[in-house]
C-alpha cells in the first residue's frame, strides 16, 4: 500500500484531481464530508487529508510515502525528504511588500512581519541586513499600515490585496508552486511503484 498525504484546501483538491486523472486516485476523496482517509484497494493506494503544513511531517516520518506540499512550506521547514516533481499548480510567489513611497534606511534594523520567519531570516541574512522578525498569523498586510512593521514577507498571487491596502512588491523572495515529496526510505522500498505514480502525474502537468 502506497500512502499519499494531501493538503486540505483548494490546492489539495487540484492535486487530488491530478492523481485521479493519472489513474492513481482514491474513490470518494473529493467528496465533501468529514472523512479523512480513502482507499483504492485494487490499486494499492491510501489517500488522506491533513493540514498543509503537516504534509512534510507525515512524509518525513514515514506515515506517508508521498505527499503534495507547497514550496513555501518546504522552504520554511526544510524537511528531510526528496522533492521530486513540480506540479506547476498553485503557482505564486513569496515577496517583500512595503507601503507605497516607503524608503529603506540601511542604518536601522528593519522590522519585518511574516508568517515565514525561517525563510525571512535566511533571505535577509544573505543580504547582510539586520532585521527584527515579527511573526504573525494572517492579515499580514495590517502590520505596516498600523506601524507594527516596516515591510512584510508574504505569499502574493494576484497582488490585489496589496494594492487595496496601498502596499507594493519590492522584491521577490521565491517562486512557489505545489511539489511532490517522497519519504527517503519509501523511495528505496517502494521505488518502482512511486516512479510509476510520478510518471502518471508528469503526464498531467500542463
């Protein structure tokens, strides 16, 4: 049995659809309901839904052989897994955004609000910039408006929310999309089956 961890939410639903079209789906997985685990006994597959940030944990610890995770989560937590396929869905970017007209003063510590402290620390460390990370969960755009931070580091899709709050992107931190990750031990012991699944998914990538 190959165990597949899927992230709850719209991205996970798109990825689950890709698995199904590739012939590796689990019946009922896309049904609206509270059930979390679905099996396709004939194909030797078990799919289950978890919070997006938990997918790498399930894969790293071996509860899942395969998982689908956003590149943002992989960059933030750096799990000990193999990242084998870019699904080219859920495409967006992580960026620095600042209020319109903001000018950075290199002589003072930059206050950065973000939900991704590890990515943010590494990004600015590479530039030798002294920062104060302010960890927040949600509504990151409020931080510079209310004077809590100078800038933010956040995921940007269309940029509409930034524009509506008079913020603008100043730098791109990373390009993001959904990736397939694989448990290292599973890649050895279930490698042939996993490669078959990966080939099927590759055929579904537009």
